[in-house]
């Protein structure tokens, strides 16, 4: 700084602590005056009303906010715990419901097998579970959990639901493969139970989309076969024991030659939901191809 320039006057300031001391001192004087001088009640009430009461209300409001906030957080935590418990309970109930449905389905299947066993009581049978299915939606071919160790042989008839399911085509020590009557390669010599008219039932997976399979070569000269008639295995069948229910006539029409009829049969077995089966431990003792 140049020696010729006048010096700036330093600004006089009082330290903050002195302000504080002055305020405290004034407050003490006022408090003393309040206690020593008997101020009118109205003045005192006014001072309290304008200073203390608003302060108390503010403090009270702040306190209530934090109390309510704490209670809300506690409730949220409790609700989260309750929600988690309900989710676990719902999952357990869903699993139980699935288990009950499976047990109900098995119970219905077992009841059907029991009735089927009673219906064909002349034949020795062994129960088996389906452990593998075909590649499509239908059980046109499947594997059961019984084999040669259980006395199972090729060409033994397999029953399920209300009637014929198919026949054993391959056997292992503890498993067997079954070819269903709905398979495209299956042909069964059958007859209409009410008339004894013979026909050929052929597997048809494409037709199974409408829940039926084809039949052909029906000789019905009297036009006595109608929708709903039972179709069973015939006594001349080579692979199947006689009198086993295959299904019911669902449609019938005359062939172009006017000598035979053909149509469709609704199977007696639910080939979409196969679970348990009965294997008849007796084979047809003839030779042939059907």
C-alpha cells in the first residue's frame, strides 16, 4: 500500500458473546420485574397467550408428528410381516390343493380300476402305474412300471378307465411298453355288443382331436346299429381277449359299395389322462394278426 494513501478506518464491532450476555441480562431483569411487580392478570395472560402457548403447541405438534411417524413405521413393518406370512400360507394352500387334486384323480382312477377288475373278474390282473408317455398329447404309446419280474409278457391286454387300453408290445425286467388302440398302427377285430355284427377298429391320432377313432367293415344288413351302441373285442381277435369294451358308436354311415358301413367310436378310456392301468395276465391262445 502506498504511504500517501489514507488508511481505512477499522469498523468497530461488538463480539457476539456480548450480545448474548446483554440479551440474557435483559431477560433476567424482565423476569425479576415479573415476579416483583404484580402485573394485572390480563397482561400476564396476554404474554402467556402470545408466547408460551404457541410454543407449547409447536412442540406438541412436532412431538405428535414423530409419534405418529413411529407408529406408522411399526404398522408398516407389521403389515409386511403379515403379508409375508399370508404369502407363505397361500403357497402352502396351493401346494395342498394340487396334492388334493392329484389324490382325487388317483382315487377316481383307482375306483375305476376296482370296478373294471370286478367286471372282468375271470381274468388274473396286476396293477401298474404309467411312468412315461408318448411324444404327443395322447398316450398312444406309454411305459408302465411292471415287467417280466412281475410276470408281464408281450401281447397281454391292458385295461384302464372303463375298458380296453391296448396291449403290451415290449417287456423289460421292471418295465413294459404298451401300444394303445388309438395308435395309427393299431387294428382291433371287434363287434357291436347288441347285434354281434363284426367290424375293424383302427387307431387314428388325427381323429382323436375330436375324441374318437375310426371303425370300418361293419356289416349291418338290418340297419340295427345306432349311435351309442357298445363296441367290444370280438371272439375272433388274435391279440385281444373277447368281450372287452372298446368304446361307443358316435357316428355311422354307409360305404360307397352299399355293402358295409364305417364311422367313428368314442373310446371308453381317457387317453389324455392315463395314470394307472391293469394288465391282464392271460393271453389269447390263437395265431393271426388282429
